[in-house]
C-alpha cells in the first residue's frame, strides 16, 4: 500500500466518524403535510421537493431520516422540530 492510499483511507474514516448522528422524524396523527413540509424547509433547509418526499415517507413508513451530521449540529434543529410539534429524535 502506497503512502497516498494510506492517507486517503485515514481521511475517509475521519469523515465518517464526524457524521454519525441522524434526526429521525416520526409519523403522528396531529400534524398536516403542509406543516411538516414547511417546518422541514425552515429548520432543516430542505428544498420543497426534499421536504415533501420526507413527509410522504414518514406518512407511509412511519419514520424518515431528515438530517445527518454531528450531534452538536443536529441538536438545535431537532429542538426546533420538537418545538414545532413534530415527533423527532437524534439517533
């Protein structure tokens, strides 16, 4: 294994370690599609298409990962989702 390959492997591992948390949004019987979509656009910086797809997945599958990143990045976003009345957690 050459030195270049070794360095490249180390960088890829570090990148994966840094993004090891997800915000998972869960289905509920309270919030409308429009509210979920608007909240995902505002809080998670989703495009309208991304937010709509996530809302549909949550509705039919029961849950959907809506954001990935470090815990420190995701905590304020998850808090905002919860404050908006959505059911979400960081895993």
